[in-house]
C-alpha cells in the first residue's frame, strides 16, 4: 500500500534539512471507522506521475488533486478491518515480525 507525500530539502548553514509530510484526506469506508482522516492512497499506475520531479502549474495541481481523490477512494473501498490482539500496541515486548499480531482476535 502506498500513500502520497511531499518533501522539501533546504540548506541551513552548511547542513541540508529535509522535511516530509503525508497527504491525508477525509476517511472513507472502513478507514472512517478508525479515524476521521486517512492517507491519500496511490496505486502503482499513478506512482510515476506522482513522483515526477516537476513543478505543477494550476491545471496540473487540479488534475493531481482529482487523481488523488479518485485513486484514494478506489483503494479505500477495498480496505477491511478486524480486531487484533492488544499486544500489537506494545512495541517493547513483542516481536514486530510475529504474524499473529495482525491475525483476527477472537477474545
């Protein structure tokens, strides 16, 4: 699963500083059951367009926003949820590679 983000790099004194942000939107479908915002999801067929290193003019910005809305809504419609064991919240005592952490929890 991929999500849209932006970054900027600027030189402060002699050091480069990079700032990043994930683009979010109003949550849809199952994502809205968990939070009121969700990432703006991307599908592989739009990755090149999103990652192209060019400055967008106003039309490209409008088209890009429409693309994010359409693709993100399509991805959101495929997302499902299920309850997982609360152990998943304790990163200090569980192995993050333990696949049982994301299996449906039955109580």
